[in-house]
C-alpha cells in the first residue's frame, strides 16, 4: 500500500488522507464543502510536500550561489587583464573621470549625471590602428546605463587612449542634442570636454574640430616640458 499524507483545507476543515501525487481529478485535492459554499474549487495543500518543496528550493539557491561565487573567483583576474592597457586599469580610470567636478557642477537636463549612472566599459583590442573611430558611446535611454567602447592597438600611446576614454565619458554625460547643428559634438559637449581636460590633464584644448589628436598633442607637450631639466 502506498504511503498516504495529509491534505488540509485552507479554511480549516477536516483534513483527508491521500497519495503523494494524486491525479488532478482526485477529490483529496479539493475541499468539496468549501467549494460548494464559495461556488469555485478550493484546493487543499499538503504540509509535508510544501516543506519538501521549500527545502528543495533552498538547496537549489545555495547551489546556484556557490556556483556564481566559484565563477567570480575564477574570472576576477581575467577582468583585471581585460581592462588593463599600458599598465593602466581603464575601468578605474573611467571611474576617476566620472568623479571630475565638471560633471557635478554642470548636470545635463533630462539625464542622470555620469557619476550617478556609471557607464559600462568595453575594450576593443585591434591588430592595427582603426581607420575610422577609436571609440564610441551609446548614451543609454530610459534610465539605462551608457556603454563606452574604446579601441586599443599596438603602437598606441597612453595619452591617445585616455583622450578617447575622456571623450566618450563626456558623451555619456551630455548625450545627444536634438538640434541638427549640434548633434553629438555641439557647443555644450565641447565646453564640458574643455573643462574636463583642464581638470584631468591640466590642458585646455580649443576643439575647433571633433578630430582626435589635439588633446594628445597638448598632453605630450606638457610631458616633454616636465622632462626637460
């Protein structure tokens, strides 16, 4: 004879005995008196099965947590290697850029400041210098995080890489202007980028164009004067 378990009514009616896995049409699943009173089926529950179910879910959650912990311990060093270029952790550098005072003193209307909505950083490693853009930024809409991507290639200087990273960080803060004559690199973007360069690198570019390289030249010039005796 198969083991019988108690099936209890949520209203407190007398419990009945039934199998552990009764068919859907088995009367032990339902309280007929309460169903007749309420006009709809009232299901019974088995405390033993509910307890086993909670224990099973707790074991699954613990197993999943342990698996995630092992995965994190295994890939944590890989994350550091992924973000490291020119012996600099680009993610830490991006966070440092987002803490510049210019992003707190000049918040963009309708957008979260970049220090409050930390961007997601992606590092693209190229075999040679890209022909077009060295990085890009997806601004993030409806409260989503901005995504910053920077390219790293052989022969690239650290100053050039940091210029790209700061440029895209400003994009993540400012966003896109709806005015056609401003777009991605309007007056507001250039004003914030100039001040960010002063605070981050100690140089103030003119930014007459959006082409890459002006900030790098200024940083290299400052470094060259500091090296001279």
